[in-house]
């Protein structure tokens, strides 16, 4: 189940009860319990047996495991951490009882394993967590990076995902000939993986603040941001989380701001984006049928707007729900299509993903290359860093040739703009004295950036390199 309209309205109503009825000291616990339950409730139904239980449980297991490995080595487990762990185990075990609930009333999207099997499985999971905690922290964190990255690549690469689905089907006694990548729609794993990697890398560099298990788990799986982001930073979330008991019960300003943001998001997603999706948006079917360049451009404009209203609308809903529950989530889109250059576009489009890639790919890679002896050319370092960063962002969406090309498309543009801006600083400074010319150049930059981004969406929208390349030629009037 995704964040559809009934789910959003239900969560909004739950926020009212949360603020009006719950004692203030219970709010952090309520968000933890609500987020754990939401991991199961929001997981979409998949054909793999027990997937509606196994995948959410795997999310929670990986989250607890990462918290345990990222604790400061000098810190012990507090009483609150113990209570939190007991609560999570109780909820995970309790969700297996959905097996005995009629299908229409379950909190899981598929039937669950027998509770006895679940209890048996919890023992090796506990031993695994304990074993990781006994390893030297540096080794444990390195192994976690490989584990999370390996899972990510497996799920995003169609051949690997199909093999995993085939193995799962074989173990479950299902038809392996039906295996496919669609079998493994693991709810929110892209966002969960990047949050986990963020905390692992920050622990490795000494930047991660001390987080309780309750804070950490709620941060990773906070239900408004689970399905579509944004990718919050742990320290920022923890600061908000610790202030929950001090917030007023029914703050009119908070609820007005939250519901306003939700309504804006609903309008973007369920009216604008969904209307554009009904035929006025580029896809494989109409790309192969439409021959005239003008109609293709119209479809491409529709696709670009649809993407923005879709992603931006979900982000607005997530931020609004977070506000209702007392958590301030970061902005993710700031009028990206109005930006005058490609750098400004990426500072305004999927901001938290861009920041993540800059912090954990661009900056460390640039520093590593500059420390090499003999030191490479700074220009080459910038080129490689931009290409690597945008390749990661491209492959984050899926390990395919098209997403790879889309990432390189933007990486090259960011490099070219960096070289251009470095070499024209004096000219830009003098341009400030000529307002008309400055405005004309700003409009020109906007037009070039907007259409470059639109052409890049061709690689994003279409499934194969051949179809994307053919469509690009047709957009340019080349048959």
C-alpha cells in the first residue's frame, strides 16, 4: 500500500488524536510504534509468499543491526534501549498473528508465517546482531557498507533481482518461471539504504551523534518519509524528536501549516500529475507511435511536469504529515525548473538526495584523488567527481543503461557549467552593471537549462537505450 488518498487522510486523523489525547511523554514511543507498524501496513502486496512480512521485518532487522554497529564503542545499552528492543521484538512477533486475521483486516499485505516459525527465526537474527557487536567496529561498519550496497544493487539490477526472486519462489514452492524484478518491490528500501549508509559513514568519520535505539529506528523508518523521502539527516531528526514532549498539544499554527502543505501536495499529485499521466506524458507506448517532433516535445513537457508534480507532491505530503506529528522534514524541491543553470537546478531538485551524493561521493572522492601522488589535474578531478556523483544518483533509480546515461548526462553538464562559471567570473561581475543584459542572459540560461533537463528525461522515461536514442533524434527533427 502506498501513500494513497485514504491513507493520507487516515494518518492526518491519527495526528489529531496523537496531539490531542496522548500524554506528551508518550509521543516519541507513539512515533516509534506507528513507524514500525507502518513498515508492514504500507508494504505493497507482492506475489512472493510471506513477502508482506519478510521484507518489512528485514528492514527492521537491518536498522537495529546498523544501530548496534554504529554505537560509540564506549557506550553501553541503556534501559530505554532495552525497552525499545523489547517493544520492536514484541511488535514483529505480534504481526505474525495477522495470519489468523481475515485478509481484509490484516495490517500486512500478505499472509504471515506461523508465529512459531517467526519465534524460531528471531533466535538466529539475535545471534547475528550480537556477533556483529562483538566485531571490531571498523570491520563491522565496513561489512555493513558492503551488505547494504550489495542488497541495493541486487534489488536495482534486473538480472540479480530476478535470480533472487527465483530462489525465493523455489524455497516457497512457487512457480519459478514467473520470477521477475517486480516480485521484489521492497517498500522504501532506496531511502532506508541511504539513511543507513549516511549513519555508517558518519560513524566512520566521527560525525554521528549518539542516538538511542528509539531515535535511530524512528529516524530510519519514519512513516511520512518512508515511501518517497526526503532523506533526512540523523542529527537533525534527533533534535526534533527530542523536542516532542515539549510541544503544545493542539498548536493551531502547526496544524494549519501541516494541512496546507498536505493539500498542496494532494493537488500536485492526485490532480496535476495524474491528469498529465493520462496520455499527456512521454512513455514507451506513445514514444513508439508519435512521429511528429512537435507532438513529442509536447509529451516531453508533460513528462517533465508530471515528474515534478508527482515527486514534489509526495514530498509536500510527507513534510505536511511530519509537521502534524511534530517533526520538521527538510525541503526537497524548490522551483527547480525556474533555475538559470544546471548547478542551481540540482540545488533545487531532490535536494536531500543531491546533498547526500555531494557529502558521501563528490567530496570524499575529490579529496582522495587530490591526495594521490602525482596529483592529477584539478580539472580532471572535478570531471571524475561530477561523473561519479551523478552516476550514483542515476543508478540509485535503477541499475540500467538508461539511468547510467542519464547520470552521465547530468554529470557532464555540471562539469561544463563549473568550467564556464570559473572562467567568466569577471564577466558576470561586470554584467551586474547592465540590468537588461543581465536579465536577458538569465532568461537564456533558464531556457538552456530547462530544455537540457527535459532532454535528459528521455533517458529516464524510456526503458531501452535504442528507444531513447531514437526519440532524441526525433525531437531534433532527425528521422
